[in-house]
C-alpha cells in the first residue's frame, strides 16, 4: 500500500468515526429530551393483501431541527450502550400507549436482547400491561436474530415469563446474522421474519428462491407464522405468496408512517 493510499484510508476512517460520534451526540440529546417517536409500517396477510395482520412500530429520533432520523442510521452505534436501552424503553412505552388507545391495534415493537434485564424496561412493560386488559395479547416483541444470539438463555426466560400474558414473539432479520437453528425448537418464536436481502428481487433470483423456500419450510415445521420483509414489487409479493409465506411487509404495501390510518380515531391524531 502506498503512502497516499494509507493517508486516504486514515482520512476515511476518521470521517466515519466523526460521523458516528455526531450521530451518537444527536441521538443522546434526543433521548434526554424524549424526542423518540414511532413510525408505523403495515404487515399484510399474503392471501388477502388488503388486510393488515399487524403493524410494526419503528423507532425514530428527532434532532434539534425536527428532522426524523431512522434507527438504521444510529442503532448499530448505540445498541450496546445505555442510550440503546433507553430507546427500547421509550419505544416500548409509545407502543403500549398506542395499544391502549387503539383497541383494534396489534403492534410489534423492537427489542434488543440486551434490554431484557434493564429494570426501567421491565417497569414500563408491567405498567403498560396493567393499563388495559387486552394489551398483552395484542403486543408482539420483535428481536433480531443477531441480538438473540448474544444472550439466548435470557431470551428464552423472557419468552417463558411473558407468554402467560398473551405476548407473542417475532424473530426478526432471520438469515442475516449468526445462525440460531439450534435454538429454534427450544425458543419457539411465534413469528419468523425472513431478512429482506433474500426477499428483494426474489421472483428473478434463483438463489434467493432456494433460501426463501427453505426458511418458509422451516417456519412451517416449527409452527411459526412466516413474514417476508422488504417486499417492494408485485412480482416478489406473488412469488412469496406462492411458496406459502403468511405475511408480507415492505414498501409495496406502505412505508413507515408517523400518522397511520388507525390513528385517525385517536384524539389529537397522535399517541400521547
């Protein structure tokens, strides 16, 4: 490597580090000011795509100018920190309030496995479940494959504790991280979500066709609903429906929205 290449590499690394530090500062300030909101994306039934099976609440933060920053831009940088735990707490609180305010709503809220033992998260959950009798049976806790693999025993214990309250569990981004095949039978997730990289262009990609068929078969074997993520075209939706996927999620059916249709019935058109 030449000196010039080395300097360019160092400059790029420094720029990336500076960008990450700036994002962390913005996110920390937003969390301190409780400027965390949920954007809602529909998950539709594959066999009746006009029908929403449930919604996913996706965490967003607002910077000082009001600009909305999606989780994908900051979560990797903060997931292992207390800021990540606080984002999980605020997202859960917003999700539980939405469930209490909209009795017909079924909602998935994302959870990092590292937040399972966080006392504040557990207090928010208990308070939310006590707020309205049907909240538990309408709540889905969604944990990514990579996160599950950090503390699979804790995830298993949480599932055992909360299933009696009617809460369902979704395994998110399946196929994106370290395999959890050996844990699938023991953990018994209710929903398995195929990572979007295998669903994009699946109608034309033989490799992705093999992988999505295998994951769908696995979900069926373990009695899990199978959800395909990042579905963006009618052709991909048709293919995934044809192989037996239960639900579809992606821009084909709606982008994450701050004001989804179900909020029309809520006073002030917002979750408070």
